[in-house]
C-alpha cells in the first residue's frame, strides 16, 4: 500500500490518508474484507505518530469504510456504507455546486464540465486494472 | 485514562524581576509526543529544567513521572531521560565506553537498540567524545537517552546540528519508542518540519506563558488562511471567526488567519458579505502557523 503524505500543504494528515484509502476502496484496489496494517505497523511504514493512525482508523470506521474487530485489527467493510441515493446526492451537492461555479467562472460550458467529470471517473476506474 | 506523565499548574520561575516562566499549566499523557514550541527566550529551557528538578520553581506545582522532581526516588528518576541543549560527556569516552557506563546505571537498558543506533547514527568509529563533531556529540547523547527505555523523554533541541539523514533516523526512532514502549516525549525544536512528522500535540509558549495546547491534527483542521479579493472590515470577519491575524491591502484585498475555520460558517459569512466567489481558503503547515501566531500574540 503506497500512501503519499504532503507535509508542506498543511492539510491535516488524517484527511490526506483517509482520502487515499477511500480512493483505494472505490477503485477496487482494496477489496471488502481485506485487512489493514496494525496501528504500529502503519505508524512505522508511514512514519507518522501512532495517535494519528488511531484517529485515522476511527475516522474510517465512522465513515463506514472499515470495521474494527476487537483484537483482530482493521478490515475493509464488506458492505460499503451505502446510504440512500437521495442522501448520497445531498452529501455531494455542495461540492458539485462549487465545482460548477469554478468551471463556469473559467468559461467552461455545461458539456465541458461534464466531460471533465467523465474523464476523472475513467481515471479512477482505470486504477483498478 | 491513566494519570498524565507531566502535569504542571501555575508553574512559574522568576529570575530577579523577570518572569521567565509565568503561570504555566499543561499536561502530557502517556504515549503522546508533545512539541514544545516558542521563539528564543520564550521559557522552554527553563520549563524543562524545572520538569527535571534542575531548577526550583518560584511558584506553582509540577508533577513528573508520578512525583515532584525534587522528591523523586531513584526509581522515578530512572524513568525519565533528558537531553539538554548543552549536555556533555567526559572527553575521554569512546561510544562504547559511554554505553557501558550508562548500561550499569539503568536496569532497563536496551542493548540491541544501542547497537542498532550506533550503526544508524554512524558512530561506530567516532573516536573519543572530545574529538567528535558537534553533530556526533549530539547523536551520542540522544542514543544514551533513547536506550534507557525511559517512560518519559525530555529533549531540548535534540536535532540541532544534525544533518538531514540523522534527523530522519532520529524522528523514526522517536516514533518507534513511542509506539513500542508507550514512551511519552516532550521535545522542543526549531526544526518545525521534523516536528510536524513526529508530534501529536503542540504546546506554544511565549514570554513564559502558554498560548495554546492542542492536537496538531485539530489545529491543522481549524487554522486557515483566508484570502478575500474584497475589502472586509475586521469587525465583520471577527463576528464569525476568532482571528489570529488580519490585514487589508491598499487595492482592496483582505488576508486573515482564523483559529476556528468551518466550511458551513464560512459559507454563511460569504453569502452575507457577497464574497463567496471572491475567496480562497488555504491550509497552513506548522511553520506558517507558528510564525503567524507568535507574531500576533503581543
């Protein structure tokens, strides 16, 4: 598992790592049920504070990405937390709005913005292969 | 929760009229790595010396490793390792001599770690202490402190004078002892990029006073630099956020650092002042935060 942390960006390490693990799950790199490293192992590999790793795992559990089994470790959740489509759409709506604002402001058309999204979608799916 | 490893309440030390440490209260929990930050003369070294019982407080109380450092039993004393800013070993000692001398003092001495650190720090052929370079001396002192298997490590500018490779090795080792032995660490450093990789807690002091103590990740999540391409009055922004710094430029831009950023709140602010599309919000790394906060506390 390769995870890149950018220390200069100032973005919380938790956000960076949680985002990358979610990408690995979404793209199929990590299949449901697979085991994540122990907190100690993860801390050693990434060279980050073990307390931070604990918080990363708690956040992933909270978001339904992994399950923590007592004494056994952390596993990718069998069923990824799939709320109703309406709720899911509501969750991503603000991001979609700001994306649209940015795109329109820079002179892109509706179709061009949708095309960007399609390309990004293909990239994520391509990670799988 | 277990008892904190360090706990101070109203800890103070005055030198004549001057208060070097002024009513300092903070805690360090087991297994935590705390970065102790402050500009030169902020009172970091004075505090650490009081934590070690090398200097009497003129006020307040301090508990370290379960006792007052002035009343420590030998056992309590052996649980705390200290690397001071200008620590020295006898000049005739070779690395092996220093290691065997320390080994006889500490019952928990970690011999295999000593061997591996001699390698990692490239000290195998370093010769006598008096002929070592500044960096080698520093590495020797760090090695001795790490191998005590102490419950608490107090380190004053441990990485000063170390090259990049040695600093990385040092950072890895600190994480390893915190991880494997649940050792707590208090360290001061001006090399904030190293600290950023290691610590989970930050305490910032200025003029002997504690400005704040927080989880580094929480701090990074809430402190933001906000750049608005419109002139905003300080009071308008202060209504929504607690400000670290605020400035407006002549050509109508506003740049501010806020302590308690929150997307939803910023959205409301932006709509109220009609500037949502004119704003950029940036994360800040530890060094940038440190500079902004210390610049503006006075």
